[in-house]
């Protein structure tokens, strides 16, 4: 406690004294740019790791960075999501898991928690889809417990992305092209953040999702294949959201798809190879609504998404 009280004094002396104008503005209103969903783990500090200022992030934290599917729980997570998107008009959401997550470790041995930590047990049951997905698809593949834990971390982030899509306020913004979701993993041991790219099925530096002309030479990122995360991960499903396309962009995309499918088509007819994720792209990394309305089938949950959320999907 002595350290905390000393920190309060240092905060007023070093920060408040130099940010008085910002604090006065924040006293009257907030306009955060990002909804940041992450774990309660003390080793994860959203504002510190992103160098964000006060008022930049609207943060939801809980054990395992879990967002229960819409209707599964009438709790604070859903209310916070709804408020952030509807009232604050946030247009970017980050779901950030982290390495060595205790909640995911507990999830993989869920039965052992029912007697010792019943409240934790009840909460982690909201991530049952993640547990089943990992146990049914990875547990018998020769992975160690440590590797299964890191796989669970990565799969759980993507599961929460799918859970977010079940919220009416989220679905509405997706339909209008006014929202984007990002799946991140924070590596505690290095301080590095990896962002999942649905087009390449690779984890990469988040800078890869920003146009190069917006970055300095010292900010140009590296790329990591999905298997380079913890050395063992296979490619999770994509998590990018639907964007509106102009007619010319749609035609170009259909040509690209036809060419790709002529070489290889790993998915059955009618199945969205990106897990129901967005089919569009933007030249500046943002959504641009237009008069063209995308196929509604791409905006609703695919069978794969439903399996991931409610039962756990087999590959």
C-alpha cells in the first residue's frame, strides 16, 4: 500500500501537472477510440503496452478475456460492449489474450475447479467452446501441456471475436461497415504483440495492418507464420469483419476468388473459408460504406462460427 500511495503522489507531480488541459477535457466527456478486451492478469497493462493516453481506451477486463455469447449471461461484459459501441460510437475492438494465461490453464482442467473455485468454474464455462475446440482438435496431436495452453490462448481470442458478432449492436455496425475487430496475443516474456491476419492465416506485428506510408522506417514490421507462435500453432480461423465493397471491388474480388479456387478449394461448396469473416478490403485499412449491399449470407454466423461458439468446432 505504501508503494501505491507513493505512486499517487508521483502521478500528480509528473503527469497531472503536464496534462491539465487533457484532464479538464476528460472531466466533461470521453471519446475513446478503441474498446480493448483483455485479461485481468496483473502482467497485462493495456495503456502501458500500447502507450495509450488517458481517454484513449475503453477497457473490459476479466479472467480469460471472455465475452459470453449474446443471451448466455446478463452480465457486465455485454453491457460494456453495448455501451462502448452504441453510446461512445467506438469503431474498433481489440480482443487481446496473453501467453501463460492462468484462466486458460484452468479452462483445460475445468473439472478440477468445480469444488475448489466454483465461481471461477461457472465463469470459465462461458469458454466451453474454446475448451472443446482445443481438446477435440489438438489434445491428441502430440502437443505438450504448455503447447496446448498457448494454443488455447490463441483459439480463445478468436472464439471471443465470434462471440462478439452475436451481439445485435455489433451485428448492426458490421452490416453498415462501421466496425472492425482485431485479435491480438501479448507475449509477456518479450513484450511483443502478435495480431492475427485472416488473409494470410499468420500472426504478425500489428503494424502490418496499417498502410506502410503511415509508418516510419523504424516501424516497418516483421511477419510470423501461425506456426511460429509458440512454435506449434496451426492456423486458427479468420477473424476479420465484413466490409462494404464497391461494384468494381466486388468484381475484382470475385475474379481473385475464381482464380484461387481453380487451383485449390479446401472448403466444401457454400462454406466460407474464413469462418464467416469479411470478404472485403479497403485501400486505407478502414471501412467505406457504399450503395452496394453485400450478400447477407456473409454477415450472419456460419455453421462453423455457431459450432465454435456453442459447442466447439472440429476441423
